[in-house]
C-alpha cells in the first residue's frame, strides 16, 4: 500500500505532470467534480445546493504551509470572511434564530450547526511560530463564537500532530466551538482518541492521507481499517458527537450496526464524505436518518489536495472514476 501511495504522490509532484493536470482543459471537468470552485462565492453556491438536499457542510479553503506571516494573515482574513458569509445564508439565519443565544456547539443532537469551516494550522502560520499561529486561531474562533459556529482544525502530516494536539488542548479551554481531526493510520492515535475524550472535544476520524513512514504509521490498509473501527466505537461510546469521515461502506456498516446495538441514536454522530465522491452513499445514509456532512474544498491551491485524494488509498482512484458515472 505504501508503494502505491508513494508512486502516485511522487508522480503527481513531477513538474510536467503538475503542469499538465493544472493547465489542460481535459482535466478541468474532473477537477471541478471534486473542487467546488476557485472562489468563496462558488463554494457557497455549491454549499447551498448540498444544504438543500438535507445534508450538512464543512467548508475548506485549500492551501497549507504559508511562507510568511503576511500570507498567514491573509488566510486568517479569509477564514473570518467565510464565517461572515456563512452567517448571511438564509438557512443559517433560520438555524441561529431557532437555537437561541448560547447553543452548545460541543454536544449532540439538534444543536449541531448546518455548515461550519475546516482550517489548517500551517495556514494560520504554524511554520512561522506557535504563538503567532495560536493568536490567529483564537481570532478565528472568536469570530465563530460570535456567529454561533464551529471550527474544525484539520490534522496535517505527522510532523505537526503533537503541536496540533497541544494547541487544541490550550484553546479548547476558552473556545468549546472547536475540535480537531485524528488519523487512524498513526500508531499514536489510540492515545490521541483518549486525550480528546478527556477534553470532551468533537473529533473527525479519518484514515489519513499523507505519505508517512512505517515508523509512525501502519503501512497496511487492514491495520488502518481495524484501528478505525476500534477507535470509532470508542468515540461513539464517549458521546461527543464524533464525525466519521469515510467512503468505506464496510466501515459505515460496522459503525452503524454498533450504534444500533448500543442504543446510540442516529442524531449523536455524523458521517462526513468528500465533495464529489459517493453521492449515492451520502444520500442513502441521509435517507436512513443519519447526519451526513460534505467536506467542500475550494480555492486555486487545489493540486496537493487532489493528489492526496488519489494517493491515500488505491481504492480512491476507483471511487473517482466510478463517481464520474454516478449522479
């Protein structure tokens, strides 16, 4: 599995390949299937369509590893603009009116926001300094609090895992409207699951998409899947509205069966899926009464994200090709 992922990522990094995919009109329809647009306004139009289908949204501006404090401040301003524009959406205005002045964004059930945002600490300037990035994160969370919204801090490559966990642990004391993402392919993740449970923070569980060495991550899919199911059940038991980000139907079946057996209501967790992939599974779960949230990425820095979607597991390439022929 590692070899296949490595080949895709290394091939995608070649300048001629990158240039071909980014510039050729032949790839544009494929890219547009999985990227909601270059601009926030395009992404909001796509989000409105998703919300109209009875699904939820997590909006993400693509890009990571800002090269300067100036770039990080621009990213922060974009995050704040995203929150402001979300607050203007008619469905969100209605939701805010129905949920009073102090919705408990960290709990389960009807109080879970219809559309939130996902951000990256390296976009906030983590490479420029931990304190600088934390100030930017707190500014974003303060804005989100004002608009009764939630901010998910994405998990990046393993070199950032510990710093991300430490920062979430600090800011969560003051801002309960944040949570993070945990990657089941990391050996450390059982411990990280217990840590977020002790904080009582919301978490999105993913398999993991970065190319990691066998010293820190499981190289075999079976081990990653086993960890996902084990940790997913633990999060269901903990009851902090976990989000299960997966298109893997076998995992979906395992977790839904476990929730049913344990008497855990469908409102107490959600499934998250990537924009443009497995719309049939998205709508099937929603029709069965489960909360489903679509991760909607936008922006012109889409190439690394697009490459990782192809490389994270060989099956993803199949999902993408198959998705072209599904509604």
